C-alpha cells in the first residue's frame, strides 16, 4: 500500500465534508469527475470503504494484500466511474470490482497455503457442518458477484451494508415493495446456486451468515491514502507511480476485463437486434401477404359498369345463369355459346 502525506483537517474542510456527505452517489461522482472536487471522492471512499474492505479481507487474509486490493478497487472507480450506467447502483458495482480485484491479487500470489487452496475448492455436503461463517461468507461473496445486478444490489445494500428495505429503496429510487420481491428472489437464486455446489443452505441460514458479517473497520490512514491516490490518478499520474507495480497491473487487468466484456456485449446486442428485426420483418411480410390473399380471395359479385356489387349468397346455378345472361348481353352471343366458350 502506498500512503501519502498526512493531510491536516481544518474546520472549513470538516464542514465541507459534512455538507458533501449528505449528497447522493451520483452527485458525488459528478462533483469529482466534472468539477474535480477531490473531497467528493473522499466521501465515497468513506461511505463504501467498509463494504469494499470487508470483501477484500475475506478473500485476502493478509492485511497488506487486502489494503492493496482496497486501493485498486477505488482506482478502478477513478478510471471507470465516469461511465457508470446507473450511479445509484454504485454499491453493487464496487462490491463486484472489489471481489474481482481481490481474487486477481490472490491468484497472483507466489505462494499459497494449503488452507487457501482448500478454501477455493468446491465444498461438498459433508463439509457444510464443518465450515465456519467466514468460509460460508466467502462462498456467498463469490455467488453474489455472479448474480444479475438487480438481485445482487438489494443483497449488498440490505444484508452487507445493513440498510433497511426503505433506505435501500430510497437510495435506488425503487418502490419498497420491489426491494422486498427482489430480495426474496435473490435468496432463492442463492439457494439454487449453492445447492449446485453441494451446499444445502436454508434462507434462514443464509440470513444468519450475512448477519454474522462484521463491519470491516477501515483505518483513517487507508482512507486518506486511497483518496490521495485517486486524486493523483485522476490528474493523470501513472499508476506505477502511485501504487506497487503488481497492484497497478491488477487495476489494468480488471479494467481490461470490463472493457472486453463491454466490447463483446455491444456487438452481440446489435447483432441479436438485427436478427430479430429481420425475422420480425419477414414474418410481418409473410403475414401481410397471407392476410392480403385472404382479403382478395373471396367470391365477388358480377361487375356492373366497372363496380363490384356486394357478394350475395345464391345457389351456384343462379350465379352461372346470371353470368351467362351478362355474357350474352355484352357480346350479343347466345348464352349457351358463352357457357361453352373456352
């Protein structure tokens, strides 16, 4: 971890920080990225520091590695935060980035203990009773990071950050009932995913595991150094000059992975949309042709002076006689010759 010089806090800066802390995530991001207000980013680091550090500590037992992952997560935010699709989902986004960052740092470790290798393996049903809450929480971290955002976000806010349904709904701008429904669905998805791993956990046990997660305490020094590192990165300083080369590489790897996903997703969506448009157009044209055929394939009445009369339901012989009479009138020939004409 790279720590910057201590920053003396003045009454004015403390007052400014208090004012900023009342702002929402999107407002803080706007102030940082558009107005270059460094204190706004500091508020975000304080707000989500415990969430991010908790994920990092559960994956990286070594505190130094966890602090590197913590800083790397917020440096990814510096690089990608200005393009977030929905800033209200920042908590879930940071949770996912922290998980991926910590896993990458763990994978790059030169030496791993036997217990770390076992923790990364898929547990079996016989292991459930022997697993600690920390081990179960690590498994939940992995599964939550793979859930769709609309289900992961309520879990992160309500279970990991301890917000009420009403508070989470207010932050996201969702109806409170929507939070409850998505939480219920998220728990079911978790149970299903855990069952595939051989972990038969009830909803009550999942809730208990979340409840046992202690709020990770983040030191003032880590918060300050992370804010300073973010400020330097935003001003254009190379990551190698801010953090260790290994941490800088992890930041770049995580960003590259996010960019690759985005590049894959956009063409895929466009291609699928194009295919859907072509198929829909083809079906519409076929449907229109069939519909037109049905419209024009009906028995029309005799044409009188260029007008089509209303169809009349008459016996076939009547229709034939009328047609013969019409033919005789128009051509002056006997009706029988009209009837037998090719």
